[in-house]
């Protein structure tokens, strides 16, 4: 599949895009706030962090960075993580997405539409449409994996507002996002409490299975960086090991980082108001350099979305 930048004929009017409105200079970068990236009736917006450019600079690779269920695009930790990415030369889209009930498709479609937004407006924002990654933490990490693993699958591609624009990504960064909810301790406990023969149990199990990254993993999946704390009570670290093993069995490039004595809700540099045992900024940036490259240098790994 070859990616083309499609400027929809009605997009400028429909989405109300304006570089001047909502643009905040931030020293080495600028932020365009509250862009409409979904249908105009939707309340969820997108903030776009853009590296400062000189005339003649090459287009920047881009990352969609997705907050977890307890955050927003305006959360302090998300702003800091986007700052790290943009100062390394990556355009970074921080999005709000629908906090729908678990195991529904709409949050996945929202994230794919963020990718499509960047691709549609690549020329306007000086982005390389062939080099877009997605990542996030907790629920955002889960969504990033689902975006990467469900490329082209029926029912997992948005019908609008960017029909025909690919949602393929070049890489996935999954911070403690989970892999198989059927093996989560909390989900197992809830399933065990259900009466045998209860009407609707089997369809419910099928619905849960449909929305697990493990059930969509293919040999053609993009490279994945998995980061997981070994003391995480919500997403037990074996989830990361399961994903690591399956990616290895399929020959998908990936990296697994397990952190001792770290629980849920870690950032790039800290957990529970304490520094991490390993600064994750170099880990993430080296992974992105490998598979996304920078504006001036192609990816070493050689996998672009096409």
C-alpha cells in the first residue's frame, strides 16, 4: 500500500484548520492547540507539537502520543512526553479520544483518525507522511498496539472523515498497555464470578477476545517497543512477556524493557514521584531513530509505512 497525502477538498472548511489560531511558541518548538481531527460534532481535539524549522528543512517524522484512561491531552505528564519527542525532532500529536466503555472500537478509530489527520495535512505541517509512529501509556499503549496490529482489518478502519487515507504506522511504543485481557487478574476474577450458563456470557467473551492485541498480531506488524514495570498491579508484567514471545515467534522487530520495583503510571523518567531505575528517554528515542529516523536521517531499520 502506497501512502499518498490526500488533501480532502472540504477539509480546510470542515476542520477549521488555522496555523495562526491557537499557536503557542515554546522556544525550540511550537504547539498548535485544539485542532479538530474528528467529525466537527465531536468534542475531542488534537494538540500538535511542531519542531521549529528553517527554510529548506526536510519534513519531520511524526508520533501520535495517546494518554491513558485517567488522562487528557493536557495532562502534565503528556505535555512533558510530547516535549521530549518534539525537541528530538519529531512532530507529536497529543489527542483526546472517547473514553468509551472497554472493548469498543471507537477509541481505536479515534487514534487511527489522528494518524490520518497527520497524513492528510502533512504538507501544511511539514510532516513526512511515510514516517508516522504511535505510542502511549496504559490505555494509550493498548490503543497504540491495536492501531498497529489491525491495519486494514474490516471493522477497524474509520469510515470518515478521511476516507481512503491509510492509517498504517511505522512503529508502536506500548507503555504497560496490556496484551491479553483474558489473562488479567481482575478480568479472570470477574469471569470466575459469572454463573455458569448465564445468558450472554459467550458473546461477552467473544467481544473481549476481539479487542485483544494478541488476536490481531501478524508477521507484517510494525516494530514494537514494550515497556513494563514488574510491580504493576493492573497490567501484570507477564503481559509484556507474552507479547515479547509472540513478536519473536513471528519475526517482528521489537524490544522489551522490564523495570524492577516499578508499578503502573510511570512516565519517561519517573514513577510514584521517584526517578526510574532507568531513564527511558534514550530508549524511546533510539527506538524511534531505528524505525522512524529523523528529518535529516532515514530510519536504520528501513521500515516505513507504504
